C-alpha cells in the first residue's frame, strides 16, 4: 500500500520498565542501536514502539503514531485540496523515526516518514531494512476524537487506508494498511457517564497473539516473577468497573489488559 503505520509512541516516567514489559510480555525486540540517555525503542518486525521519557510540560500515556509513505508530495497535495484544517511540518533532523509531523482535522498528531529518502534510525531503520516475523505483534492504534467520521475520511483520502469491518457492536471507524488497524472512535462527554472524563486523543493500542489462553498464562508468569512488570488491574471498584466495561465495549479484540502504567491494551488471537 501507499502508506504503512510503522510506529507508535508512549510517554512515561517509567519508560525503561515499559520497555522490559513489552519485551517480556509481547516479545518485542530492542534496537541494536542503543541510546542509554534517551528514549527506549523496540519493535515487532513491522511496527516500532518508541517509549519516551516524560519531560516538562508533557503528559504520560499513549501519545502518537507514525506513518511511512512512498512520497510526501501526494500527502501534502491531498491535504491542501480537501482537508485544509490538517497540516504537516518538518521535524528536527535528529529524530530517529520521521522527518515530518502532522495532525488530522481534529488535531490528532502523527509522524510521517518518506520511504524514497528514508532517514529513519534505530529499530525503525532495522525494520525497514530487513524486518522479521513473530507470533505476537502490534495490530492496532485507536484514537478517540469528536469528529470521528471526518477523521476517518481524512486517513482514507490522504493515506489510502482501507475501511475494514470489525466487531459489529464496537463503535467507530476502522482502517487498515493491510496489517495494522487505525481505529477512529467517537468522543463526547455523555459517553463517560459513571466515570471520569477521558480526554480526546490516543485511546488504546492492540496486539495479536498466537493463542489467548497461553498468552494469559504467560502474563501471569511474568507478573509473578517480577511485580514491576505486572499490568494494572482492570475493574475492582464501582467506577473502575464502569471504566472496564467502557473499554470492553469499544475494543475489537477478545481480552483487555493494561501495561504497568495503566495504558489500555486490546488483545486478540483472531
């Protein structure tokens, strides 16, 4: 396809712990090019995961995703022609994963890399050069946004992502690059009745695993061996139970969990 969802980023003051979690639980591989004083990067052979230290003025959590395209030119042309409220800017040359950053019509941020003059580094360059196959891999990035239909049209028009059917009762719009799914979920205040308000923006990520029951046993084994790598429990109290049901209703996978920071993860073996 013209575009590939090639990375996503999480901000955390505990980013080294998250790196160990995603390696131990999902088998992601760290970059061969290490930056001990900066972010941690790992990947599944198709998608890279950038775990960024929380800096002043930033909020922890799932932050953004990245797209690699054959040529940035058509992206800019399509945006200017039909989606003028979206925009793209050049990024500092030191960035290891993308030369540009942009936002959709609702302000959701994405990074943009151009394949024809690839400047990606670290695990992103390793994936672009050779890639690898593994049983557990990233399969979804979900955004919750006020104008979900408009944003879904944007990603379909500009990046040629294809609509894909998902669980019938799950709301929103789901687009694919052939492997990764970008889920655009609706956001409104009434949706959060009985729980604290979840702001618009990145909502959850998804993983495909080889066998769900074997994976659940593996998660328990990892958490038992190292409590710092244990997921934050879902449910257990009146409001947290509402939050759990809300996540389950909006997910397309078969089982929902979190990482040690509480970031939502939707897991499936289908």
